C-alpha cells in the first residue's frame, strides 16, 4: 500500500529519507506478488514481524522491513503460520551461482513468438448482417430474429494472434542441483541482482527434487517451488 502523502508520518519520513545511492526493495518485492484476484492476500506485499514478504503461490520473497519505503499491512495469523511451516529451518547448503552464468543459461533458451487470445466480431452470414431472416410457412411469410446470431447481426470468434514479441520457450528449464526451475523465476533473480548490483546468489536449502529451494542474495531470501521433472522437458543448463 502506498503511503498517503497527506498523512506522512514525519519520523518515518526522516528515517526513510532516501540517501544518495540507497536502494529500497519495494520494486523487488513487487516482482513476486500475484495478479490472481481469487487469492487477494497475494496481490500486495505483507508484513510478518520485521520482514516484508510477497508471494504468487509458487515463489516467495522475504526482505527486511527496514529496506522498504512503503507501508504494508501485517498478514493474518493463519497465513503467518503456513509461511512459517514452508520456510526451511535448516540451511544445509552453501552453493554459489554466478549471476552472469545464470543469465547466460537463461539467454540460451530458444525464443518463440508470443501469442494472445483475441475476440473479434464478424458479420453474420446467415442474415447478411440484417439481424432478421424471412420465414415461410404454407405460403405465409414473416420476419424473425436470425436464429444464428439471435438478431445481433454479428458473431464473435476467439482466435490467437501474434503479439510481435518473442518469449522464452516455456518447455525449457534450468536445473539447479536436484531441482528444475522455470525461467520466469530465475529471470526475477537476475533482475534483483541487477537492481542491487549483486554478482551471485546462494542456494541455502534444497531437501528433495520437488521441495522448495531457498536462495539468498545479500539480505534477501527467495523461496522457489521447482517443477515436476519429466523426460519431455528440455534443460538449458544444469548447475550441479
Ligand atoms: Zn444473423
């Protein structure tokens, strides 16, 4: 939630006055929120104790509260408990990945045309756009609504069109140790690294191929859900 400029808390404004070169994490946290309106609590970042979290249900970010400038709301108890359950308690690894290598792995994924669904209208051929058709019964004729377009004069159809953009092929993944990840989340890591000028990320926890992996970059923690591995998937790179 954005701070209301009319009600700015002066103390806070002084504490959080952006110093030259000071990077706030609000933009980073926002990368992990959800746009799914059915899970409303995921649309905005939220507070648990001294940290700000954001999640889309597949990945989660945790940053110190002192590193953000906007005000966020504390989350309800049941969600706080489920997040506490998924955060790995043991950090059994310290596996460093260079951001340059991660970026190179991502850019090696083939790019494909992006399509999107559009609905377009076209004139009803049955009534030729009149909306009415002539009916004849034993020599009597009358006009009724066209049974094809229901009198709307037009019909619509769904089809896909090229957006003109190229996107990474979604069947290509990157393996890190035992787990397989979508490009989408690893690209977020690269974006964060660029933002805070970090050249590496550390894998701290990864219990099973299908359990969440915990990464850290400076004072930022990122939890990512891997995908189920199948033989049909292409792996762009394996960080072993
Ligand atoms: Zn018609």
